C-alpha cells in the first residue's frame, strides 16, 4: 500500500459512485456536453453546426456553461441549461424554441412590457443570482443570436407544442414527506446538503443555487419541472403529489436573497 496516498472515506466513495451512476443515467451529462446534439420535437438540433455564425455558437456556450462564459454576471454555479434542459430545446421544461417572436410582451412580475433582452436580464439577476447583462454586451448579443436561431422556424399561427411546463393539479406539498422523497430519490445526485456537483449536477439550495426571487423558488412551478424530469435515473416516476412534496421540502431550505435593486426585472 502506498501510504502517501490518502485513503478515500466512505462518504467520498459513496458520492463518487452516486455521481457516476447519475452520469451514466443520462441526466445532466448530456446537457453539459457541448459535443452532444440532441434533437427537438420539430427536427431542430440544439448544437449549431460549423456553418452557423460564430455569435450563435458563442450564445450556446454561454447558455450551457454560464458561469464560465458569462462569469462577470453570474453569482452562483448554475447555468441556463440547468433549468432549460438540453440547451434550451427539451420540451415541457420552458424551452427556448420559438420564443423570440413572443417579445416584446407584458411581464406580470415586472409590471411592464419587456423585451427578450430584459427577460434574459431577469434570469441573470434571479436564477443566476448575478447582475443583468448589459444590452450591448457581447454576451447579450450572443444569447439573443442563439435564441433567434432556435426560433428560426417559428410560426406564430402554430405555437410550439412543447412550450412552457406540463400542467399539474393544484396540490399542497408536505415538506416532511418531501424530505423522505428527497433522501431516497434526489440526494444521490444533488447531495444531502443540496449542493450538487457543479457543473455536472446543479445545486438546489445553498449559496450556489438560485435566489429567492427566481421562478424555481415557487413550489408549484418547481413541482411541474420535477414531475416531468426527475429523478434523472427514472424521470416521471413521481406522482404529482410527490413532486409537490419534494418541491415544498426544497423550498424550506436556505438560499441567496434576491437583490431588491433589480426588482424592475
């Protein structure tokens, strides 16, 4: 035995095995692999080919690995891709396909009409717990170019069928039941402390997660996401009530505070 090498603890070994299982299951490994080109329901591919403008390709990089390619504006370890799966192309998890033409539009949260750029800024100050991208910044121009590319076949007369989230019945979650579900179905990937393993497995609470002004900080909205996508190894096995329960549990956990200076977004 080489005594100079540290012996892994049981906890470390368990985390490594759990992480490996999550990766093999498909989960976020597909979403964070820039070489992957997932197909969408209408035949579009999320990975711009070499023939696409460099700005579009850069926008996808920012979308997939936001803390790397937009570091100055991100305050946690989440990427856009962690909520808008498969580079914003997965149906029923708020995909970016065909949304460019929806703006300008009225935002209930902001209380006024917003542009696509404003909507991107909203995500940065809430879900990314960071700062708004300047409208004329290279990062903003790249992200808009990528979303425009995903919307290139938009037909306003035929809305994209996978837009938004799947509907669930209005239920009340129980955090106590949710903890049991989290421990058995979620902790192997996202950790008992909710910290995940960024950038592969996103944190769901704590300093590196979204702040309390983000859309996911709403148990009903999170339940719609969870019911369709989680657990990564067997998505869709949770009942609507279980999705509400685990979302209610996560909602009780600490996370960063939204900066009220950005309430315009």
